[in-house]
């Protein structure tokens, strides 16, 4: 797995990494620093999937089928078994929205990379339009553990245009932890430019999750959203009887007011089957554009986008982020899933401190 040799040679992983013996059995476990129960990471190459189990139950699955336009984590399930991600388009559930088929699980991409739209690409794009879109191909993975870091899934991907020309290498480490009663995903993604690459300011990016219907913000009116190609998607009014989500940002903003504002973190909370559930995304001061802008919509799209500054500031700021050939940049995010009790701002700040240290 020589893709990893250069990017990760300087990582903080200790020399006690355990690899080959456990991989021979198709599973690997690690005790996390808090002394909690271990996560298991189990590859299923015949299904292009890697399961992440906690106490024998699915927490999430890394899915990398070439039929998808990007690898994703789907579904994501809370400690008490509440599914926090929307089912559509892989596994639609009654009563949920069926808009934006590209919004699947938890993903990482962008809406304008050398003029190509990686964000909106999906099976719904007409063949004659695909030349305007990019696709992320999974190339390789490795599984390892560290006594301090917990279990790690490392993946290598390539960002390509429709003709198969490579723009970027992606090297991502997923770290899985349990801290108190919360499940945690740390995603550390390094993008290496294979040619000069521009990320023009665009609202569609970069780390996104599409949440279950219950975690949406209640709305009594339809809405329309237009992507960068002028394509309009209608979000219809549905039954709101079980919908009770709400955003809270590190700056104290709530609800739809979070969209287009900067913040170090945002929490989305609500109740699923009468149980308190929350999803929190934490930004990292090492990321470009910190603190990030939030592309957080009431209809269930929850995304952090540090690269779309001109869009979110109404032109008062701009970034025009670029990488020259051979240059790289790293994005670090922590995703926290908790249920059964409230994830308070004080708890979040401690998780921020742990992550950024």
C-alpha cells in the first residue's frame, strides 16, 4: 500500500502499530484511550464496504463502490441505535425527503474544482452533462491501530474529471473513538495537487452530512434551491409531526440563522423516537479558512465549508484557494454523535480542546 508511504511517514502514529496479523482475519480492534469498549473494523471487499462496529453493532460503513460518485460513510447510527442519516437514495424510508440524491451519508468533496462540480454529481445527472462533473475514485485502504489513537482506517482516493484525468490525490485517515457516551469520527484529509488546482468560492462544500427526517428543522412551506449549474431542486413540505431538529453554533446562533455564518463548531440536536440525539461538527484551527462558514440547511443538509467565502459573505470576503502542482493541504474535522443525554456547549468545548491539542 505504497500510496501511504509519503503522506503518512511523518504522522504521530507510534511504532507499536499493529497491522498484518489481525488483517489476515479481516478484522482489527483497539482499546480507546478512555478504556471503553473497542471498535471493530471489518472489510467486506466483495461489497466494496468496510464496517465499523461498536460492541458488535454497526456504527457506520465506509462505502466505496465505483457506482457511487464518491466514497461515503453510510449509515451512521448512534450509541442507542438511532439512525441519524437519511436513507435515500440507498435505502429510502417512509416519510423522508427524496431531493438532492448526491447528499448521501457523510462525505467530503467540493462544488468547483478547476470548474468541475464534485459535490452535485449523482446518478441523476444526464449523460450529456457529465463532462461538467468530477468523480472521486477509491484506490486503496489500510487498517491499523495505536494504543493512544484508537482504530484507524486510512484510505487513498483520486479526484478525476469525466475523461479520467487525475486532479488530486486524497489521503484520508478516519479515527474512531468513544468518549463518555458519544461516538466520534475524526476525519483528517490531505489533498495533493497533481496539476495546478483551483477551488473557486462556491457554496457546495466541503464536509457534509444529510441527516434523518427527525433532525430537520420544521418547515411549513416549500423551498427551492439552485446549484451552480442553474439546476433548481424543490424541497416540498412534508409531515412535521416528528420533526424537531435545531442548530446551535459556537457563536450562539440557532436554527436557520446558522447558515452562512462562521463558527468553530455547530451542533444539530433533536429527538428520535423520543430520545435526545445530537450531531456536532468541530472545525480545526489548522484548516484553511478557519473558522469555517456553515452550509447548514433546515431541510437536513449539515455541512462545513471554509472555501465558499465570497458566497457566504455576499462578496465582502473571497478566498480563491489554489494548490500548485505538488502542493497539498489538510482538512481536519471531528464529528460527534451522542444520544440519551444533551451534548452541552461545555461538553463540546472539551471535545474541541481534546481535538485541537
